[in-house]
C-alpha cells in the first residue's frame, strides 16, 4: 500500500511526463502554467486511492487521475474569468497573465484533453462507464457553479440550498475521482455506490472546513486573507446558520453587512466575525462537518475490501478535516 505522499509523487511524475509543451505556445503555455501552479492534487490522489482500494495496478488509474486534475484546473480557469479574480494560489490568474481570450480558449482545450486522457485508460472495456461517470460529474460541477452565482443575487438562500450547491460544485468531483480510479482497475459495481457516497460526503465536509478556515483560520497558515468570504458577501454555512439563529438588532446588523460593501472592509470582517462567535457558529459548523464525515466513514466501512486497504482513505479524511490551510 502506498502512502498519500507516495501517491502524490506518482501523479506528479505522470504530470511531468505529460506536460503541455505543444505548439502553438499561445494555447499551451497557459495550460502548462495553471497545471504547474501546484495545489494539493487532492482529486488525482483520490483517483489513485480509489484504484488502490481494489488493486495494486496504480499505473492503470494514472490517465483518469490526470483527467480529473485537468478538468478541475479547467474549471478554475473559467471560474476565475467569471469572478474577475486577479490571483489564484498567490499567482496571477490565467486570464490576467495571458489575456481573456487565451483563458477561454486554453480552458476549452483543457476540457477536451480531459476526455483524451480518459480515452487512454488501460481498461478499455470500462471506457463507456468512465465517460458516463465523468459526464455526470462534469455537469454537476457546472450546475453547482450556476447555483453559486445565483446565490450572489438571492437573499432567500437556505442552508439546504447551500449544502446542495457545495455537493455539486466541490464534492461531486471528489466522489467522481474515487469512482473513476476504482473503475479503471475493474472494481465491482456493488462497491461503486458506497465509494461515491464516501467521496461526496467527505467533499462536503472538506468545503465546510474551508468555510471555517476562511473566517476563523490562522492567516499565517491559511495562505490567503482570512475573511474573504465575508468581504465578498458569500452565503456560506456560517452566515446562513447565523442568520437563522440571530434575532432583532443583531440579525438586522448581520443582514446589513452581508448585503453591502462598505469602504472599511476590515471593520465589516471584524463585526461579522464577532457576531458569528457570539452565536457559537464555529461550534455549529464543526458539528455539521463531523456529521458528514461520520456518514462518509460509514459508507467506507461498507466496502468489501480488507481494512488495511481503507487506511489511506481514513487518513486522508482526517487530514482534510484537521487541516489549517
């Protein structure tokens, strides 16, 4: 059994061997740039973990691991364009560095290459099933992004709406990565649904941890400005739960802050954070996160493989829930 670090290293080697160095450079340089930004490589590692649950032939899962990472980065390129974001992982976003047209076209090409890597799967009879899963996940990611944009204009977003949005936008691809890796090594169909349930629930818990860190994380460890979600009026679980619990003047104050963009952004972040602490929102968020984690681990327990094969997935889930960046 390979460790998380070994799986990440295995993927990085494959990524380097399949780097986008083709011509014309105006198309491929932006693709190489965003793929070289680093990140946790969470989705390709999950794909390799999905394969490792059922087989030691990890090389068979490398093409689908590449497919999910290329797709994920494609979605980031286009998300950054929609958000007009200048930075990604502390570096200039693709459209800021190379121009808007390059960002659109290179992103389009990355989506096509994701399918090309699936086509290269060693388990050729599984390709129709791989494409079916990938297509469903890709559509859900787009649905989640649209809900996210819709929520920016809505004042009636409920907690269940938000949880559905993050399940589609974030968790579906994590669950899909696990399933694609498992299918690439011929995993039995009766375990696929449980593996998807594990991935989707861990994915929701992962996003809830992100929400917590964005507001209450240590800025020296988090790697980006704490309070960014508050500054952007994002309707995260933290804000929605606070609006549900707050009453009277406190609720009016919170709702006012989360629907405006005052000049003193730092004061807004301080005031909203204070309200969240007053209402014990960090504890509510931790409880919700733990519920999704427990549901995920219950699904993992039902998969019919030796316990030692499940250990890396348990370790990864604990790392994601306890991380500080």
